[in-house]
C-alpha cells in the first residue's frame, strides 16, 4: 500500500559538493533547475508543498528563481511537505545557529544561561519546517552508504 508520509527531506546538494569541479557543479545545478521546472506542474497537482533549506546565496539566479517559483506555486499545498536541502551542511548550520545565539548574547538580548537545546534548534535551517516535522522518523541512505554525510546531524539524533 501507499506510505502515509507527511514530510520528506532530500539532500539535493551538500555544502561540501561545492568542492567538485566547476563543470560537475554547473551540470548538477542545471539538472536541478530543469527538473524543478519540469516537475512543478505535477508537484502542484499532487498537493506537494516545496520548501528549501540551505545557503541560497551560493546558487545562481536561474535556480534561485526556479526555487522561488516552486515554493510560491506550492505554498498552500498540504498533502506532502517536500523539503529540499540544497547548499546545505549540518555542521555549517550548527555553527551558524551558535553564531546567531552568541551575537544575541553579546548584544545583551539573551542570557547565555537561557540557551537550551530547543532554542538552538529554533536557529537551525530546519526551523522553516513545522516543529513536528523537524526530526525525521527514518533516514534512508541509498547506494549502500551508512554514514550521514553531514546531513541534519542535530535533527537525526533519535532517527532510525
């Protein structure tokens, strides 16, 4: 039977993937852009809501426009949340969250004693997801790999 999924987060392109050759990166970015544009009508029809997390400043204008279009076109869909991790790395995400909290503390806006796991979690890229969808129940790693590859390290703490 059909799986009853409310959310699916896919690791489309890691922060570390930017170290690949320029030709390979360009090819992958173009492939992602073409796929997103081609699949958008199906995503809308199937009720899929698209969200993206990662460093959007690292991608080119064409892909950024395709992402914005997909996010806007699917904003009211509710059948499945498809969260795309793009130009994303969990270590970089945790460091960015720590820096945000340190800045708030240094500015007197936050007492360091008030920093909790929940507060740190609210500063991670996954904060764009509803709270009940931030920590995956299951991690599926294709290709026989067993490592998590810097993917959602904080969020995967209790994932199967």
